[in-house]
C-alpha cells in the first residue's frame, strides 16, 4: 500500500472513530435528558454504573468471540485509573449540584488547560502559537454560548477542583496506559469497565441518595422509563468504547477540544427538539466562534511543530505485543 493510500486510510479511520464518539455522546445526552427531566430518574451515578455493567458484558462477548486478546494491566495502575474515573463522575455531579450552571460550564472548560499542563509536564509536549490560540478561541466560543449566571461557594469550588483534575488525569491515563502497556482500546476497556461497574454499582445508590435525598430502589419504574434506561445503557457501550478509541488515537487535549463540537450539537438539537427558548444572537455568535476555533485547531495541530513531543517516548512493558494495537485498529475499522 502506498504512503498516500495508507495516510488516507488512517484519516478515514480517525474520522469514523470521531463521528462514532460524537453520535453516541449526543445520543446518550438526549436520552438521559428525557429520562431525567421527563421521567424524574435523577440517579446519575447509579445509571453510570449500569452503563459500565453493560459495557462489561460487551467486552465479555468480544473476548469470547476472540476480538479481545489476553493482556495484562498491573493492579495498581487499574486502581489509579478507577480512582480518577470515579472521582471524575462523582465530582462533576456534585459540582453541578453545588454550583450554578454557568460555573459548571466553566468547570468543564477548565479541563482543557489542565490537560494541556499534564501533557506539557508529563509528556514534554510542545504547542505552537497557533495551536494555543485556537484552543483559546474554542474556549471563548463555548463560554460565550453556554456560560450565563456564575455563582460559586467554597464547597462548590472544591468539588469543581476535584472534578477538573480527576477528569483530566483519567483521560490522560487512557492514552498513557495504551502506550505504556501496548493495549488496544478494547483491551483497556476490558480491564477498566468491570472495576468501574462494580465500584459504581456498590457506591452509586449511596452517592445518589446523598445528592438527591431519594432512593433509587424507591423509584417507580414504568415501561417507558425502563426502555429509556436500556437504551441509555446500549448507547453507553458505544460512548465508552469510542472515548477510548479517540483518546488512544489522538490525545486527551484533542479529545477535549474537538469534544466541544458535541456541546454545540447538543445545543442545536435542544433548540430543535425542546424549543427555541434561550436561542439568541449571543448563543449563535458563541457557536460560530467555537466552530472556527475547532477548525483552526485541527489545522494548526496537524502541521509540523503544531503539537509534538520533545524527544520523549514511554518505555513499553510489552513491546512484543504491538500486534495487539494493530488488531485493535482492524476492529476499529470494522466498527
């Protein structure tokens, strides 16, 4: 295969992986909004545990079919990942409860500069001037169209601080573990999903009771709400899988920057399906600025020197299993 054809194939797989993540992420947000806003199912932590339980079943089926090969992830590394991931989920939920919606949006935007700092310090990453400016433009655009009222208190700030750093560390670790231990996206998800499912299913009902003062067991489960829960769990398989694929193929920063396209799509779909209340010139202007920033980031970061490591590489513990990544890439292409 010629270099041009190979480059085109890689670009096609990258685009497909990204679209897979966008579609599943937007889909699960719409379903969860209907489930929580319309049918009053406010148990977000328990629902996330169900998502990972369903994902665990999927990875079990893939392993049985031979798509996931045996691999090793040290227990301490798995423990650190689950710690960061669960604190990210709980921290974001608590931050939303204790802070205004405007400050919650600022919290989400803060993940990008923190992720950049992690890559600069830990991976010796260098960003060009245009790449930095494009990231700033994306942050400005999303802030303009999503940040309205901003109020914060001491405990809300602490929750937001924990949520930002744990989310950034969790997403950094997805890329780090795949490189260090030569794990494909499917293999890493096969290790982490069962641990997250068991921990969140165990702690979720208590966390949700603390947040909502309601018990998940006392909720009235109707046929429609059960259908929405099942649909949410099904879409979550694609969301979890595509997140690992995208961060593995790109980086945590690129995932966050381009991920705000999902924010714009959710806003647009919200105006289409749930009414145009809140749609004004400020929102439209913010969307336009964010989209221009994302296009600029994609162009700037792909150029030589736009985003590169300074003579740094992670020593893999299993170099002989590089074929695991190629097998995963083949499976990504099939997906």
